C-alpha cells in the first residue's frame, strides 16, 4: 500500500512584531546620518515653538495683544502659503541652495520685527516683516519629514516619524518656557536673537548632511523592508488626506486654545501649563510606543482619530468637574496625538508619486500650519463666546469628519492602485 503523506501544513501568519522600545529607536538612529539629523530636527523646532511667545511678549506692550497675534498669524499664513513652493524648489534644485537662500530672507524678516518694534514703527511694518519671515521660512521640517518617511517606507514601520513627532512635542514643552524666561529675566528682544541663532545652526547642520539635502528623499540609506508599491496617479486621495490633516490640526489647536482660557476662568491660571504639558507628555509616550510595532496598517489612522475624539470628549466632561480632573485627563487624552501625526505623514509617503516627496511634504506642512492657525483663532473666539467645554465638545466633530475623510482616502487609493496594476 502506498504510504500516505501527512497533509501539507501552511506557515502560520506572523503578526506584526514589536521590538523593545530601546532597540526600535536604536535601529532608527543606526541609519547613517540619522543621529545628526535628529539633532538638527530638535534644533530646528525650538525656533518654531519659541516664536509665538517671543513675539507676544515683545510686541504687545507697545501695540496690543491683538497686534502681537496679527504678527504671529502673518508669519504662519505666509509660511503655509509658500511651503509647497519651497518644497518643490528643494526637490528641483537641491535643498542646500534653497536652505541658505531662505535663511537669509528669514533672518531679514526676523530682524525687521525686532528693529521695527524698537523704533515704534507702525504695526503694518511689523506685520510686513513677519510676512517676509514666513515666506522665506527654511524648509527644514519638509526635508526632515521626507527623510524620516523614506526610512519608514523601507523599514515597514513608523518609528522614524514617531521619533520626529516626539521631538516636536518635546520642543513644544520646552520652547515657550525658554522664550518666556529669556524675555522676562533678560530682555524682550533676546528670544528673537535665540531664534535666529538656533535656525542658523539648524540650517548649518542640515546642509552638512547629504542625505537631508539631496533632491529626493529616496537618497536615504536603504533599510531592510518591503519594497514600495507605485501609487495610483489620482490626486483625489491625497487632497482628501490633506484636508483630513487640516481638520485634525484645527481641532487639536482649538482644544489647546480652550484649555488656558478655561484655567483663567476657573481662577486657576497656573494649571494652563500643566494642561498643555500633559497633552504633550501623553503624545510623546503614545507616539514612541506605537512606533515600536513592525508592519503598516492603512486602516489604523481612522481608528486613532476616533480614539482622539473620545479623549477630547473626556476633556470636555472633566471641565465640568474642575481643573484637577482636567489635569488628570489630559495625558491619556493626548496619548494618540503624536501617533496621528506619525500616521498622517506615513500615509502621505505611501500615496506620494515618485519624485514629489518634498512638494507633498510642503503641502502637508502648509495644512498643519494653517490648521493650527485657524484652530487657535477659532478656538479662542468660540471659547470666549460659548465657553471652553463647548469648544472642546465641538472639536470631536472635526476629528470625526477627519476620520471619515481618511477612511475614504485610503479606500479610494487602494482601489486606484489595484486598477493601475
């Protein structure tokens, strides 16, 4: 009788693997040039977080708080409007030349703010200087995100972008403290000098690293992982995803604007810093934890946005109990903030057509900047008229719409990619 063969056994499906926290980020920093880029990233983000507080403390005594806010808003909107063009130029001509050219204009605008304020020039002159500064804002964030996204694309995880998000949150905690300390203890104009020095140092570091200043993020050193599938040529999924990113940033900024107003109205202004620090601390923890996991799920972002919406509802409910309750809720409510940023940039990297990395990252930077500007302005206005808890309970609606747009964008992109094979 013939021998019977045992049934063929299929290899088990291996779920995404999570390495230890230290080994995950040690692997990211083991990529050639990555440690220096992480330092450059940290240095380049301090000027961003220091600028709003620095300008408000410098401009408001001689003009008004509204005048200081106008200067900050002018810089943000000019930065957002010119960001795609700067990303496109960096991809076309090489980032080194663009970085130094932008730095020269940036320093002229920053110096113009300081000189115009010292000379008590009309507010329009200060705003014009801020516009120059924003138009020439060095595209450090665009280049860094392109590079980290290239690493994540090759490794099949989101740890590099998670590291970038954690660095951003770290500067959001420390930057305003540093700026306000220099302004109050030394001189109101000194923080602007620190901003200029830090941005110059960041540009100098970036231009010394060929991986960051090459014309394409695909010059990043190869990392073991699955090859990238060429995306579909339709731009509608990208537009939907960028719109979703704008709504997320607006909702987050509105929430962050509502928290200090709530603290003031509760006669607990000292809690303002703890609220925002709690959100940032939760964001850092969550981003670094999620970045450990190998494998990439295009359906993860809508779920994270849903969790964030629940966290915002939790903040609104805690406002009915008192500042201590809000302070306790903020860290868990912020756990997915950094991960949402990470997943947005990861999905954008997957959907970006070849050769357009810097330009798409420029659009992403624009959506982030405009979203934060609109959210901050709208959050402050709505909080003043409706109360802080009402604004925080409205923010989840924007997050919910963002989640729906993200899910549609991913589905449309997958269908287009399948049809394009």
